[in-house]
C-alpha cells in the first residue's frame, strides 16, 4: 500500500520542505489541496522533490476550463518528469455557486464530460465535442516543444453514488473523501465504482482506490483529547454539508446531522460565527473512531492495516487541523503532526 501526505493546513513556505521530508523518509507522494493558487503551489512540490508522486487533491473542475486544467496538468507532468497526478472533483453545488459564480444544472454529468475533454486534450487530440463541453485547438500540443512524458493519470473524487459511479466510468482512480468509513467504502463506494467500471468497459486493474484518512499522532507533545477535539471540529464542518445527507443517513447519524445544521442555522440567523464548541459537542468519540485515526504511531499503523488492508491501494494522510483557529500557532501544530506522520510511516 502506497502512502503519502495531504498538505492541508501548513504554512505555504513549508509545503516544499514537507514534501522533501516525505520523499527522504521513503513515502510515496505529496498532495496539495486546491485552490492553493490553483496549480501554482504544485510547482513548489515538484521543484522540492525528485522521486515521489505529486498530485492535486483535489482541483475543483468548475473553477476552470478543460483547456486550463489540461494545459496545467501537461506542464506539471513535464516539469516533474512524469510524476504528476491530476486529482479533480466537481465539489458541491454550494461551493460552485459561491466560488465559481454559477449553478451547475447537472454537476456529476458535467464533470464526467469535462474529464473526458481534459483526457482528450492530454492525449494530443486537438478537438473534443461533448454534451456540455466543446474544445477546438489550432494545434494539438498543449506545451511548447515536444512533450516527452505520457499524460498524467486523472483521479476523480466524490461522496454520493452518482459521483462514485462517474469515477469508475472516466477516472484512473478515486480520491476518497476524508469522511469515508470502512463500511462506506465496502458497501457504497466500491459497488458504485464497480458499476462505473462496467459502464466504461474497464476492469479493476485499471483503477486506483485512494483513501484519505484524517489522522492525529499522539506523542509526548500532544494528547488524545486534542486529537478528538480536532476530529470533531473537522467532521462537524463536513457533516454540515447538505450534499452529504445520504452519507449521514447510511450511518444512522441523522440526529447528529440535524443538530449540526441547527447550529449553523442559529449562526446564520444571528449573523455570528459558528461556535466550534457547539459543533464538537454534537459528535461522539465512537463516530470519530469510525472515521479518523488517532493514537500513537504504533496504534495508527495498526489501525491502517485493520481499516484499509484489501480495500484501498493508496493512502493520503490528512492531518487534522482546526479550521476555527486563526492564530500563528495552528499551522505549526499541523506541520508537527505531518512530521510525526512522516516518521511513523517512514520506509
């Protein structure tokens, strides 16, 4: 099983150093969430490393055009000498509406069409005609000079069944959401991905399942209590998303979902920030234990085997961060946790 790190939460000045540390310690990859300046931040990871995979996890599709995504991916693939992985996703309707400025009528189907367009352009085709996207280039090359690297793999991301099926239809793999439990992977994710593989005339060998567990490694500088507090704040933030209602219902967590939405509604009505203490108080330690990995290095390594053996091909460790903390210490805590993760999985 390949292991990498998700660089969410550290200072921008440190992402290259953390990627280099991951490479030096024998990990497989370093991944950058976007938008971190969209694709610009990925160049720093490419320049800091020589061996490991460098990927986006994830690039929001509707923030750009097929040409923009394909041209950026082609350039990063050349810069990295074939180490780049393009991770993309449609995001939720609310995110697209507030960040990209429009309301996609059928985001999953539009995302499927855009991935096909991106792949066509990366393959050197100068023209693509799809249901939602049409691209015609005056020349097939996306970068100056002769491209010597093959097109990068495209990994899709999704939570709901339709997006999971799309990942199987058009993706070289799936980047799993940090909220996935093993049960959700077994009973929802893989069946829907398999449907997509069948629709696309593809097989399991063509597909990489990437899980992204949220992790906090405890040592003498930290505590389990801090890990659980961070986990509950992260999860409550994700569980406030209406698009993940089906995921919550699958696990029987409707009371928690409704309570979290009530906290958000009170904040909106009062025009006050969401109270993180109210959010974390809603979730139990048992829910955290189904989703997150919290413990010593030895305990987390054991949990990885128990939870992901036989069900995931690769892992991207997502450091638990406190999105409600805006002080200078928070990025340092995330960086320290990422360093503990790197040490825990070295070699």
